[in-house]
C-alpha cells in the first residue's frame, strides 16, 4: 500500500507485497468475498498508518525547528515500523491462506500440517501486537517535542495504534482457539496480554501529554 509516495515499502516476509498495492486495490481485496486479506491484515495496515503519522509529525518538526533536528532520527525509526507493519499485512494474508490449504490436505497429514500452519498464523499477529506497542512508544518519544500544529495528527496516530494493538490481540487469541499445544497457547496469551498492557499504558501517557500541551497553550 503506497501510503507515503517516494518511500519503498519492505516486501512481505511470506511473499505478498501489500506495500506495492494502491489503497483502492487493498480495500477492494479486503471487501471481496475472498478469505484473505482479513482483519489481521487490516490491523497491520492501520498500525502502518499510525507509524506514518509519527514519521510525518517528527519530520515536520525537524524540518522547521533547528533545535529539534534530531527528530529526523525518530522519523526514520517510525519509517522502519511502517515498513514492518506493512510487511505483516501481507504475511498475515499469506499465513491464513496457508492454514486453509493445510486444512484441505489428506486426513493422514492434515492435523500436523494444520497445527504447524496455525502456529505461523499466530506468530504474525504476535509480531503485529509488538510492532503496534513499539509505535505507541514512538508516539511517547516525540509527543512533547513535535510542533503544536501536529499534535492532533499525533493524537490520531495514538488512537489508530491502540486499535492495531487490540486488533492484533484479537487475531492472535482467535487463532489459539484451535491450537492443541496448550504450552504454546499459554505462552502466547501471556506475551500478548503483557504487550497490550504495556501499549495501553503508553497510549495513556501520550494522551496525557497531549492534554497537558493543549491545556498549557490555552
């Protein structure tokens, strides 16, 4: 998905390059009757949008304020997150299709193949939750330094990143319903719960910082 002209997106780890699609093409694929892309891919794209806004807010500030030139580094870090999340959108779609294919295999190999595919399909939203949490950390990193004119943009990024965080957790938890590996399922739930809790704390800090800055300017 080309959400920032002139910036190359990283290809999906599993081969599908969502970053090469137009917004229209991705949305049409999402709205179609095909099983993928689905909610996990949409969540990853939402996270990528949030990271793009963080990069924009940082660049606007760095370009106009010599004292904040170091925010260009924050913008670059946010670019990496954007590419990471865009890649996860493709990886999620590919992982789900691989799971469907495994479930159509002969009975003699179906169970083992499906569980292996399910693990991969769960790994992707785990990575999504972590990346969304990292995006919220980027919001906190820059919130007290970006120009006041971009605070509303950063507020939007914060909200979208929280949505990506929660949606990634939903996708991971849904996949675990079919897992026969209780140890794996338990470890995933603990990791996801921890990342979500961390993300919520970060999001609140960002919201509080924005409120402080807006209030002090009135």
